């Protein structure tokens, strides 16, 4: 084992992202981002709308099988980060939709475009073995985005008339919301988890009420969100979904038994990044 290999192994054991030079012999692939780079500052490396990934090697498989990383829940993020050629790019800065495209691209580079799954037919309830071609997934089309190189948007709530200034969530925002939810579960005396309100409050930068009061204190924003009318909350979630870049991971399912067909979202199983994992567990 060379000194470099020993360092990489030590980093993986500690749950860290391996840092090493990318060999000229390892091929790379340029990936188009669903955001087209428009949601990042103009000086950010992702504002080009593209990201360069290297093909995974056996060392990246070490990351995917690292018990420490799996227990921490960071195996996938560490794996994806190790593939990014430009090390100035922090995966937590990526919008969730762009990160999803990275997720799909990394699976194709690692194990190919064919993803075998088992799906129960909604009509006859029989199990079907299906092979999904994940290379056919395309970026969601977004219309009406007039701000370029800026992740800041406004939306006026239909009932209260308040105007929300908000952002599309990135990886860091998602981790913040997960941390808030974890703390909430520890302190709540009920079984209700505030998932929807937490996602909304993390996305909000400020609120301008109908009488022009500005709310930008985080606690006041939380109180505002907790008391939003349901019709306003749904309208905002719909708007957030509309403008959030993403990969449409939808395919046409056709039952081999009864012929039932529908467009459905790709199921995500353990064998997506661990081929054979589900069979081995049986």
C-alpha cells in the first residue's frame, strides 16, 4: 500500500472525504444541471450550469461500503463529493434538484444506465421485475424565471396578501431543516412532526405583511409560518415546487400480467448504489 493509499484509507475510516489527485487515466464526464446555473451567483463555479465528474473507481466503492459513513448517513454525499473534479465546489451549496441530477449521473457512471427494480402493479397487485433506463430522465422545464444568477424570489400569498421573499433550498438548507426536525421530535409532546412548516420557514428570507411591516427575525418568521392559512401554505408550496429545478425521475410502467400502464416515479431501493444489496439481504 502506497502512502497515498494509506492516507485515503485512513480518511474513509474516519468518515472523511478522501482528497487525492485525479489520475489522467480516469475519464471524466460533463453533466448539465437542471438549474442551468441561473440560481447561483455569477462568480460561482456552478453558474456555468455544468459540473465535471470523474468516473467512480474501486476507491469510491470503499466510500459506499464504509460502515462509519453509512452509520452517519453521509456515505452518498461523501461519494458524490469525491467525484466532483473542481474541489472548490461544496456539495452543500448545490440546489437539491441539481444534487439529484448529480445523484443520477453518478449512478450511471458507476454502474450503468439500467436500474432493475420490482414494482407491485396498482391494478392487479402482482410484482413486476422492471429495468428502468435512468439515462432517459430529463430536467424539469421551468418557465417565468426572470432573475438570473440569483436565488431570491418573491411570492404574494392569495389570502393574507403578504409578500414572501424566499430561496430554493440547497443541501445546507436541507440539513438545517433536518436538524430542526430532529430537535423538534425530541421536545414535542405530540406525534405531529412539523415537516411542512419547517421546510417553509427555512426557505423564507423575509415577509412583508399587507400593511407593509417587514418580518426578518427568524423567530418571528417561525411564528408567521406556524399561523399561515392552509390555502396560503399550499399556494406557496406549489410555487416553490414550480420554480425549483429538478430531474423528472418518472418512467412509464407497464404491468406484464394485466397490461395496466401509468407514469410513475422511480422507486429508490438499496440496490441503486449497492447493486445486489436487496438480493443479498434475503
